[in-house]
C-alpha cells in the first residue's frame, strides 16, 4: 500500500499529501479524491496548499510511488 493512500477509512496511518506528516487513527483534517487518488490532508493550511496546486502534489506522489515500485524490481536484478 502506498503511504499516501487514504482510500481505506480505517487505515492505521497515512501521510499528508502536502507536508508528508504521518496521520494516525484516521485523524485527518480532510480527505479528498483527486483522479484515482484518495488523499488525506492534516490541516487547513495543507488543504489550502493542495487546492491551489493539486496536480503538482499528485505528480509528486505518483513519482514517489513509481520510485518505490522500481526499487523492489531493481533489487531483483543480478549484479554484473
């Protein structure tokens, strides 16, 4: 599971889509759906920042998710 995925309302922890603060126990300030992503935001300031540039934050999250998926596959490659 991606650390930014807030689609499960009962998740133990998720990171704020803006500041990356860990939010535990579903205690987010807001949860927004943007495209395929359901994202949690920790406070009004992060909500305002996200709403001003949502695509930029979603691109960053997608890039992090891609890098994490590549990290696992890179470890499976044989060494030269």
